[in-house]
């Protein structure tokens, strides 16, 4: 079975000013983690793109502490990520917006670390220059500069892989408690509580989804088949730092990507330098 991880940045990235391959268009942006409260509002569908910007802005101001003006200038909400307009006086932006939105969504579906989905990112556009001739603002021109800004902005924000984690509930006879804990601990599991009844105990803990493969047989053999267990999805948690590189390279190999840790080298030729 293939485990789907998530990519997430842990701090604000650098601001990047990128250009299109023909040099006629430019965009400036900055990426940062979206606050947990806003992510929660998106997940609960309390804020959506179908709302009137004023209504959505009021919810973000009251419940997540956003500046009301900024909250009214959201360009897109996709999965748990957001695209925000902080530009002023930019002309012809509407001409490239559909291309830009497509790239933003592709980036969220497939991040730069290992092409796993990105979660909880706020992308703020701070400036843009769009050529007045539509012949110079084609799909490839726009998507290249936007993709470069998104990927570099993300990689400078100390990103990492997050793995799916389950709540584990194991009921077992009292005399096998030690063996159950040993199996759980041997698979990077954490014990949360142990509740005793007359002849049995319930061990509650957390377990990375990647570690559940084959663990059922270990529980059965450790308790002579006398334990009962169940799992429930808990959320995504940061992969231990000692495993980050190993898992990233493993996924990149499986997906046919270059077997090296990602770096800015793939995109930095699109950085705009004032001449």
C-alpha cells in the first residue's frame, strides 16, 4: 500500500520576483503557513469562494483575526490553501488569472518536495507586471514564472513531510499488556492512556499509518490472538527529522523524480533581476 504524505512549510518563506521565459511579464509573491484557525474555517466550509467577499472577510476578521481589507481580497481557496491579492495598481491581471489559478491548484496537489499534496499554505501576490500584448502573455509564459515563485517560496520556508497518524485502541488481557506496548512502541507508536478493567486493559495510543502494515499479525502473535484493536484517523503530524530525507528520496525514486533533495536550482533562472 502507498501512504500519501503531505508537504507543509513551517515558517514564512523568502519573497520572490520571477519573470516569464520571454522576459515580458513579472510577478512577486511570498508564501507562509496559513494559521490553524483559518485552516479549520476552510475545512468546516465556514469560508468558501462562493461567499460574498464582504461576508467571508467578516468571518475571517472575527474568527481568525484577519485584517478586514486583506480578507476581502482572496483570489482562491483550494484544499487547505489560499491565494491572496495584496497588489495595487496592476493592470491586465484578469487576463492571466485563470492560468495563475491553474498553476496554484497544481502546486497544492503536487508540492516540490516529493509531489505530495501541500497543506496549510497562504500565497500572497504582492506585485505583477503584465505585457499589454496578449501574444506575450500565453499559458507557458505565465505558468513558468508563477510555478517558479511558488516552488522557491515554499522551499525557503523550512518545509517538511507530514505523515498520516491514527488513533489506536487496543483491548487485551491484563497479562499481555507488556507485549502490546512493546509492539506499539516498536512501530513509532505513542501510548496515550492505559485503562484497566477486571481482566483486561485498553491501551490507547497513536500510530503512524505507514507502521500499520503487518502490525495486526504482530498483535495477534504477541497476545495469542486474544486482543481486539481498531484505528481511527487522527490527522497529519511531522515525520521525525531522522526519517525525512530517507522517505523523501524513496518517494522521489518511486515517482521517477531526480533522486536528490529538492533545491532552488530548478527554478532560480526565472528570478527577475533589475538591470
